[in-house]
C-alpha cells in the first residue's frame, strides 16, 4: 500500500485490511460478485433506504464489483467487504469516501448488511474501525452523512459513532425514484463514541 502526501492530508492508495473482534474488513475481489448478489444486492428490503436499487440481474452486481475494483487506487475512496472472521462469510460492505458531488464537498460514509445479519451490532463494529482509520490514517477531522428519517436503525448506528443530527433534508432512495424526509448529521473529530 503506497502512501501519498499532500499539504492537507495524508492519503493511502489501496484498501487496507482491518480486523475487529468479530470481523475482517478487506478489499473487494472479482470473485465476490455472486456472494454479494445473494447477500444483499437482490434484496429490496436492504436497498429500501439506499441510493442504489436492488436488481434481479447479477450482471449489475458484476458491474458494481468492476467499478469498485477501478476505485481501489483512488486515494479518496475506501470500500471494504465485511466478512465474519469465524466463518469467512461475506455479510455486507462499508466505506468512507470524499463526496465531491454535494455542494458542500466533504468526507462521507456508507454501509449495508445482508438482511440475515441485521441486529447483531456488526455495522457499528465495522464502522467504528472505519472511522478510526479515517481519523488516525487519513487525518479526517469532520464527516457528514445522511439517513432516511424513518430508518431508525441507521440513526442509532450513526449516533453511536458520534454523529450529531443537524437538519432535515430531502432524501433520495433507489436512484432518486423515491424521495422521503432525511436527516443530515455531522461527526467532528474528538466526539466520543458509544462503547456498545
């Protein structure tokens, strides 16, 4: 993994492996496509509050994997596959990236799990490690993200990570086909995180 320095932050190219108590976070591989498809990309319940839209066409999953492989050397885009250490099963994905599409350009996060693995604290565990990576390695001091107001489970995860709600905004799901009420929330370095 090559380190890149500039006057503002220290960047890394490549996705580093991160381990937690129960999880392995690793870079995506071309061979992951079928497991990604069966775990979450064909599931409308998983995609309900996500920007992407569930699909019954596995070729769309392969296109997603190819896109992510092209981003591995992008110093502002870090995507991980989440695996259970005990079994090696893929259970979801998470990322931290620099969002240049918003008017207020900022670091952002995203995550999702296969429905089978909801309710076990895996996302919080993975994202605490990702946020630690962002702060200690990338030097990120502030992060902004959004969630659908009705998605109270995601709100709980973000609040445990130390994000603070700021304002209500329109929130687009499924490629913009659905617009609902959302919340913009912000994390600032030094904010305490929940221990559970």
